[in-house]
C-alpha cells in the first residue's frame, strides 16, 4: 500500500525509540452536534497505566488534553455508569501525540470522526474492509445488545437463575450465529497484520488476536515487527501472551500445581505422572464448554481404564456454588475438579497472582484443553491457540491405540 506523506511521517515518528517520545502532549478539540451532557470522559492507557480524564461541554464543544508516549486506544463517553456496562454513547478511537479534531452527532458516537491521527485513519480504512461483514452482522449484534442489556439489568437487580438462564441461553445461541462473521473479521485482521508489520494498528490487532492463534503463527507475526514496535506497550503485551502460550503448548513441561479439589481434598498434578492427563479449562457460565461435556464424558469412559484422567479447571472462583451445581447438572463429577485460583482484586490492581493456574498455560478463551503425557510433557492443545476437537479425538485414539 502506498502511504501518504502524512502517514509516512507519522509512522516514522511512531517507530522512533519510545524513550525519545516520552509523554508528548495531545489535544482533542471536540464538536458534537446536540450533545447536552455536562462532561465527556476519556479513558486510555499510558505508560502501563489506565487513565481517565474529563472535560466540560459547552454548546456541544469541549477540549481534552493529555500526554502519551505512543499511539493509544481510547474510549470517549458521557455516562460513566452506563459505559461500565457497555451501554450508552461510547466511541473507540486512536490517540496520537498531535492536535486532533473530533466531530459527529449525539446518539451516534460509534460514527464520530477523528482527524489528525494517522493510526485512526488506518482504522477507518480497515473499517471499510469490515463493512460487508459488518452489514451481515448488524441485525444479530442489535439483537444481542438488546438482550444483553436485559440480562445485565437482571444481574444488577440480582434476579435469580430462573429468570436469567433463559436469557443466557438465548445469548449463547446468538453468539453461535455470530461466530462465522467474527471468523471473517479475524481473517481480515490477520491479512492486515501480515501486510503491515510496521503498523501500530497491526500491533494493536495482534495483541488481541494472538492468544487465539497457534504459537508458531503468533511467533511468525511477532518476528516480522520492527524491534521498536516490539518494545511498545502492545509489543510487550504480545510477547507476554506468546510466552504464556508457549508454556501451555506441545513440547513444554506442564506446570505442576497443587489445589484443593471440589471434594475438599488436595490434588497435585505431579501425582498423575504415568497417566495421560487432560486439563479441561472451562466455566459454569461457558455455553460451549458445557455443550461439549457429553463428548468429553464419552472420551473419559472410553479411555479411563487405559490410563486417562481428566482434571476440570473452572473459572468460577467468584461463584463456587455455580461451579458445583454445573458439575452435578452435567454429570461430570466422574473426573477431578478444581478452581483456577483467580484473585480478581489482584488482577485489577495489576499484581501477580501465582495461584492462577490459567496463567501458566496461556489460557484466554474457554473451552481450552491441554493434553499431558505420562512424563509430564504437553503433547496437545485444543481450543484457544490450538487445534480443534477433531484433532483431539485423533490424538487420543493414536496414543491409546496400542494400550
């Protein structure tokens, strides 16, 4: 793609050592027709911190100023409470150390136009590539958003499971219908990442895509990035994701953990050496996880007498009763179960959480299954960043064929 002089200059500045770009100022001059809110809020990342600033609105106009060391994705909104639940007027945009202008209309924040940011200009071009998929996805997204608002309102009102479960089931069905379009979006993103290795936007896209890629594919994209971009906030995050994924990919030694199981007994992964072990990362609230349980039960029944064990690792630390109920409802108490060990307060504070098993296996999507051989080496990954269930079935058939 031929870049304009402005894009080339911005990209050159973007790829300078970030120590030379530390904390440069940005300004957003906003003019939003019909905006009656007293304040607008801007949230963005800067130097590994997440900041929120505000500006007074006068006749739809406002000015926001701040400092960033590199281009940064930001969210602009008028209602902090609604934005917390993904509701209300919210715009996503790329800040750059520059004077930028934001225009548009109240009630249509998703269509706000930001000029003066070369990265946002790239995003606008990418949105054009998304458009055929977006148009097909739009009615499903609208139905999902409407139903999700109802579900979130029910959650805030602390409605019971009887009222919320039907809504959740409908949301899960809509997700299934939307999945093919998300896959098309992913293909567009990967093409962009592949063709623009020196682009900050590509690094941003890769940051959120890499955890769902096979390790070798992600490493390939990362290797094509210039060193300066690898040292950006997104580049560092990508490297961290790849290192975590490596820990949970074939060829690595499985992290040995000790947990208290669902029956209150101590479970040590090291005690299972000599057996093939499948770590099933799942959750009571994960529809696809529970949908796959009948198949997992059939595999367990087929191979358990040949040295096969399953350990369910659930993302239900905040709701252990829901975890226990799901195990009972799905009839999967026939194998071992533990909680992942997530401490949400530590996660929010950016602190290390050494008890979180998922971190040692690079788990970022559910369900994901890790197959470990009798010597404690990972020989299969299925789900996020791995192969599919058909590959899992073939692998199990292969390893147990001679047993």
